C-alpha cells in the first residue's frame, strides 16, 4: 500500500476511535471535508481532494478538541 494511504487510514482510525458512534460518512463530513460547501457541492470537494490534502487535514486536526468533546 502507498505510504500516504497507510497514513490516512491510521489517522482515520485514530479519529474514529475518538468518535465511535459516528458513521464513516459523518466522520468524513464533520472532520475531513468540512471546508467544502454543504449540500451537493460538498461531494464535489470530496471527489477532487488529493490524498495529501486529506492527510494534512487529518494531521492538523489530530490534536484539536473535536465536536462534542469537553
């Protein structure tokens, strides 16, 4: 597997472990593709976003307090 993919999967696992009740789509929308516009345009951002950008977002959000955390 390509290193970037391994890193993304590892970061997603960490994030999902913090929010186990969220479905994958919710997790991606809430924490990975949050910069896209809501509605139909969000799926366009998801489709065109490069893996490196996804990894960068995940790494930046790793230490942040997430929605619902105190």
